[in-house]
């Protein structure tokens, strides 16, 4: 296999895994957060704050993968 082909495959896998894993995690966070709010509506504001913070951290992982893929593309 050519070096360029291996590099393109690495970039594609970085983007694919970097998009799929956070998407699954955000879906799970949202699902469990809404379930918790349904069980205890009085704590909805605390649960929502934790959900938003968790989603921000998970989304940061996707951004890191994007940065790595861009670095691989142009180096």
C-alpha cells in the first residue's frame, strides 16, 4: 500500500471514530438525563447543568479528533 493511501486511511478513521464515539456518548447522556428529569422533576436544573457540562467535554473529544485529522492531512 502506498504511503499516501495509508495516510488517507488514518485520516478517515480518525474522523469516523472521532465522530461516532462522541455522538453515541451525547445520545446516552441526553437519554439518561431526560430519564432522570422525568423521575425527579425538582432536580431538573441541576441535572441539566451536569448534562450540558458533560456534553461539552464529550464534544471536545470530537474537536480534538478533527484537529488531529487536519494535522495529519497537512503534514
